[in-house]
């Protein structure tokens, strides 16, 4: 593949890359404001909720990913209030009146993920490939309703040495490496920079 390699804009959120180190269940409170879908990086809600599956930590429902806020990890799958699988959890879902359902989240602080850059303003360059970046959604917290997948992406224009950015870039995916510096929408291997369960990964400064 040469430097003219072209990639397609097909966001899929953040998926565990390599070994899945840990997956835990979290609760979504009834009638959420946000949609939740596989691939979403989510934040802790700060409360413990009584559910049919025991006491579980909830996820934040009032905001999307924001800079310098520790994240839990990426959603692997979505369940209703009975534990049955959902394609994604739509905003306003009532569930059992206490919870709308559950999210299974790959939440280990050392977990590695794969995600697509959005190519907005500029693509991530090779020089920026060891820096940090933020997360963006084409439409805030709106999944692809056909696939159920997250539309979250790496905000390419945010790539910088700022250690408060949400994720740490590690390297481009080996299949996309020829497209770096030549095409947007490269998939990058990355890690959460500020994690709810771990020490902050110090970014390039």
C-alpha cells in the first residue's frame, strides 16, 4: 500500500484491542438523558445503585466525555433491566423504574483500545502519534441506529502534549500505518489517559 491509501469515515467507538483485561457491570439510572451504545467511553456517576443484580456503580448521564474528567472505560455490551441484550440503550428508557438497564464496561486502567480519528480540520500526523487527544461524537451521544455502535471518535484536531486530554495515543493500527500523514480516518491504538481506577498516565510534555 502506498502513501495514496484512502480510508473511509466509519466510526465504531472504542473497542478493546488485544487482551480484554476486565469487564464489569454498571447501572444506568431510569430514563437517561443520553443514549448508551457499545463503543462509548463513559464516565462514573458517583453513586451506588440497588439493582436486581446487586449494588452497582452508576454511570454519568448528564454529560458527554469532557477533558480532565476520569473515565471508566468503553462499553462492550448493553443490557436491559432484566439482563437481556440490547442493540443500544435509547435515551428515556424507563426500565424497571429504578434502572434503565446495564452496561458491561472494559474498565481496567491498563486496557488498550482501538478507535478512528475524525479527520476534522487535520488528520493526526505521525509526529502527533505519541501525544494525547480528546474524544468527540459526530452527533453528541447518538449511536449508529443501524448497527447500534457508538459514533465516538478521536478528535484529531485536539492531538497535543496536554496531559489533561482524555486519551493517550500509542500508535496507528498496523493496517492503516501507510495512510498516516496522507489520509484522515486512521485507526489508532490508544489508552485512557485519566482513569477512574488508576493513576493518571502521564502524557508527553
